[in-house]
C-alpha cells in the first residue's frame, strides 16, 4: 500500500544483525537464523490489515513467494478490500544483484542494483524494535500445519499499547507469521499481520524463477529508488 502516516509515526525500526560484545540471548540467536540467507522455499501468505483509513481487519493482499538463498520472486495480488486504484498485481524479482519490478500493464520493467535490503522482506524480522524490548519466547503454536516457536514483545508508544508477535518454524527457522497490534483505551489503531497459508521446503524451481527476460517491445528503466512495502520490514 502507499505510505501510511500512522504506521510510520508509530515507531522506528532499527535492524541489528551484529550482536556486539555481549553474548546473544536464545531469541537473538534464533532471529539471526531466521534472517540468514540459507533457505529454500516457496509458499503463500496473506497480508491483513486495519490501519488509518481502513474500517475493518481484512485480507488486503495475497502473496506468493519463491526464495532460494538471497534470491526471490514475489507476486502480490491486491484484493477487493482495497480502493479500486490499489487493486491489481505487483511482481518483484531479485536475482542476487538487481531488484526488478515487472509491470505488464505498462509493458515496462524497472530495475535497481541492490547489495542488501536494510530492513528486509516480510519473511524476515528485526532483532531490535526501539523503543520496545527484544521479543521473548512465550510458547508454541501451529501455523500452516507447522509447529512454531512464538516470540513476543509488548510496550507503550505515546500512551498506546503495542504488541508484536512472531511465529517461527521450529524445525526450519522460517518466519511463518507476524502480527502488529497498536491499541489505546480499547480502540484498535493498527492491526497488521502476515500469515503463511502453505509452504514447500527445498522445492524445484523453474529455470526462469529468478531471471528477467525483457520483451523487445517493453521499456526497461533504471531507477534510483524502488518502493515495495513487502520488501521493507516494518515489524
């Protein structure tokens, strides 16, 4: 979706991948495993939200993703729960060097050289969420028929109650679900979640999964900046 003022004001996320001189906690070690580009999977996720201007918690997008190490292929299908101008399909490919935005309706591809993603895509998570404390393991649950460790952190932001919860596959160390809840005096200000519906580990990818072949009649544009909220982890 477009930039969301209320969400961006809620708090700043500082992603820390280096633990420093102190020994990491079990949760920090687990988050580091989640963020390591050593995984191969493909699956389907639902993005749900109720944020500024939205009056119900609903499925806003259906996400299909293929991941092979640092490479990925993401397809976003916006649902009818969004305004008409925010429906449709987005497609993104990262081949390990270039991030590609594919726009069939305009016969155009945009691209940008990317060494790393500062905050990371939705299937990763930050180590620290200031001003909140690092998440702690609170139990286990099941997502997409997979047993997960559940990590959670709570705190206050400008008088509102903040809860961030993460479900991590116990065996594969893959983030299968995460939820962001901001409430004040019983009123939900922000409610967002990403939840895996189905997942396949170490799949066989097609040869073109992470390649972009630009048709002769399409336009190819080099960009200084590309924006995709699903590749810019907020929580």
